């Protein structure tokens, strides 16, 4: 058994860990060994000197991210065990080894008992992101364990944590291939559709894997409708809408790179003589203010408006304002898909913001579906904070 440095809790602060919540907050710590550094693996003890957890230490409000509630070494065997459990679950839900879909999340942080780690699979390439220094330090061992566990499913591991780690001098967090290397093929398959994935420079791991099922639902509603896809990024919703028989699709994003990628993905899936799609590089709010077009179906899928609780109030104002604009641009009998990916915005908060927007816009609205992240983004029942994506499908009169 590896000997790790020790962290000791204040009296009574072990209660959340007894309920298997995977975080130790800095205010819960009474004392700790000297010279503990960011990313160190530490053992956590109660005020009565009883072992309760082992995890990664990091300076900040979340001081320890728990890897195990059993006393054990965090070594190659540990990484292989956890990754095997993650793969087993994806096989059980039918998302891995699916020839119509080779795009899925293999590791979803706390949801897979690996807090601080995200791994998305795109065909033979896995994109790995560390959200903690501890995972960053262990990246090579994790990548090697991943290729072993995936048993031929993954050949390349791209590490993409430049924007997800706290800034530290000389941390070495550049984006790079840990195993394998670039391939001529940057295409991935989702529900039979093909997409270019920019894992080198794109947002998150290069593609919004978490909207797969919601895109498929939108396809069901698209036939004969004029569609507006705001914050289109890679154009996923736009491509699904066109396959679903939309009469016209407008895609809007403030990023020229996103618009270029959207157009490329449309061209990848639709014949060149299909002219139903047009993309606009423009700020979302400016587009909604300056264009008088009305649509039958609108998608509002903005980036997170709140990264922390201090920004919650302004975020809710932003969601209200955006949805007012959406209600103003939708025809009677139209359908609005509206989302929030801000973890600190609860389902109740988000629904209240959309309710306020409907009232301000003077529209009669009914909820058709309440949306959330898919099964390959599991929520640890002891960590409800893992539920971050929420959405509503609304019928607007």
C-alpha cells in the first residue's frame, strides 16, 4: 500500500463523505501534512484519525477530489479498474461498439468516480481533458490504461487541457497527443451522420457530445419547418434538422471558425444541390434584434452563462433576455428548444427564467419535453451537482 500524505478534517466535517459525496472543501480541513502540493494524492482522515477517503489535493475551494472511499493505492491497476467500469457501463447502455455511433463520452468525472477527468471517444481517437492538477499529473498512466482497456477501440489519445486547468507556471498543459498521433481522418459518426471534429482547437473536446439525443429529438420535429439554430458551433442541430426534412435552416454563431465548420458538416451530409441551409457569422443577440424573419422551430443552445454561483443572478437575466428574443421570433404553433449548460443553474432556476421570458413576450407556452444530458454523461447519485445540462421543448402559441 502506497503511503500518502495526510489531510485531517474538522470535527463533524466527515458527514458528507460518509454519504459518499466526492468533494472535501477547504473549510472542512483542520490540518494537513507539510509540503502537500497541488495534484498530490492524499489520504483523508476524520478528526478521530480514522481513514475515510483518498483523493487528489488541489489549492482552491474544492481541496480534495475523492477517488476512493477505500484505502488503496492510486496506481495503474486503479486506472485500469475505473476505466473498465466506465466501458462496461457504455456497453450496457448500447453506446459503445455501435456502428451508427462512434461518438460518446467514456468518462464523465464524478459520474464515473473519476473527478476531474473527462474522456470523449471519436472513432479511434480519444480526447482527454483534466479539470484537476492531479489528473494532469497522472495523464500518461491514464492514457496507457485507456488504450489497454479499450482493447483496439482506441489508438490515439489527444490531451486537451490547456483551458480546463488552473493557470500554473510550467504546468506543461499544452494540447498534445500522448499516444498515437494525428490521422488523415477527423470524421466521427453520430446516429448515422458524419461530422468533422476539431479536437485541436474546438470548444470542449471538439464536439458537443451531450446533445446527441436532443439533436435526434429535434429531427423528429423538423419536417416542413423553417429552423433557426442559434449558437450553432459545429452545426449539429442544423444537420439533423435538414435530414429531418426542414424546409429552411439558418445557423448563427459569432465565431467564423464555427460557421466554417457548420458549413463543412452540412456539405458532408447533404448533396451540393441542396440549398436549404445558410449560415451567418453574427452575435446572437444582434442577429435576433436586426432580423425580422420568423421561424417555425428555434434552437437556443448558448454557452454557459454562469461558471460560478456568484454569476447566477446575471446568468438568469441573460437566459430570460435570450428566450424573450426567441419567443419574439417564433411563429404561432412553433417549437422552441431552449437549453442551459450552466451547472450552477438548477432546473427550477432555468424554468423560472423561461417562464418569465414567456410572460414578458406575451406568449402562451406549453412544455412538451424536459431535456437533460444523455446516459453516457451519468450523474453520481451522491453528487447531484453532476446534473448540468437542462433543456425544455416548448410549443408556442
